[in-house]
């Protein structure tokens, strides 16, 4: 799985959960986001502005 913002591969735990989180866009689709991008854009609104349309 890749980050929606920077397209880097997301690390996974041994139970196949991603290290990062998901952000729901206006259409209701869940998009994965890595921890580095979460640090750059701390609020949900800032993350959603950076996502491609």
C-alpha cells in the first residue's frame, strides 16, 4: 500500500496493519497517509487540501 500524498510504501505490522492512518475525503473514500505526511500536515483539513482531486 502507498501513501496518497507522497506515494511512498507504507510499513506494516506483522498483523498487516499499516503504520499511519486513513483519511476520509469528501466522497467518503478512505485514503492511507504515512506518519511523515501526518507530521507535515497536522490537521485533517491541511491533509485534504494536499490530496490530488
